[in-house]
C-alpha cells in the first residue's frame, strides 16, 4: 500500500509483473514486466518508489511509482525472499534464503552489507522494529530442528540475539510477537 497515494502494488509470485491497483481497488492501473521470479515488495514511506525482490536475478529492484520503471537495482545474496523498509526510508533489509543471510541496504548510497546468519538457516520474512533499530529475520527450518528468529541490529549490522520462534518452521514474523519480547 502506498502511504501517500493510497494505491496498491502487488507482484506476480514466481513471475515477472509488478501491478499497480487503484486506491479504491476498482481497476488495475498499470503493470510492468520486471525481472524474473518476483517475490515480495515494499513501498517507500514517501511513496516515490516500490522495492521488489527479484529471485531470478538476486536483486532488489527500485521502481519509480511515477513511471513503474526501474531507477536502480541492488545486488543481494542468493534467492532474495523477504523485504522491509525503515520508517524513514533510509534502509532496506532483504533476506536471502539460499545464501543464509540478510542484506542491509543503505538506500541513499545504494551500498549493501551482508549479515551472516546460521549456516543452515533459510531466512524468509523480515520485519523492522524502528523504535529499537532492529530487524527480526525468520530462520526457516534449520537442520537441528529448531526454528529461530534472528535479531539484527541495523546500527551494528550484525546479529545480536536469537530466540526460538513459535511452531516448527518459522517463515513469518508477526510484530505483535516481537514487541512483547524484551531485548
């Protein structure tokens, strides 16, 4: 959801299209062929860009909401899955399932910093808790049967903690769970 215009955006999972939908959901306004094997997206807080994970090319693509054309791309690890953006739009965090890490992307410079997780982690979702400067990255099913959530400090650009998530295969991270956890 674009917080400025109210328009909706979606990606065609495992396919190529970014779609823009009217704020009242009455019509598809535009669609754009973007990369291959798209997975997740976030809209910048200022409504100027949509960021899309492109699993086929191991990129996060920055798309202009004015044109739906790519303005930049950011190389990340293997098989980018989850994506979130800070409330000020300054940083993105992208999880990369097959390279077992998360990338912190500085939107201003375009630079990226990989954050190494457990070698058997299959990180999927990520949620940023701005008030604490933290990103919570799900571990997926690990070889030893645990299912951790990794706590990544955005300032330190490192894993600072982890805890076992509920269930046997943590793929998504509800912020309500995270805000009740004391760190």
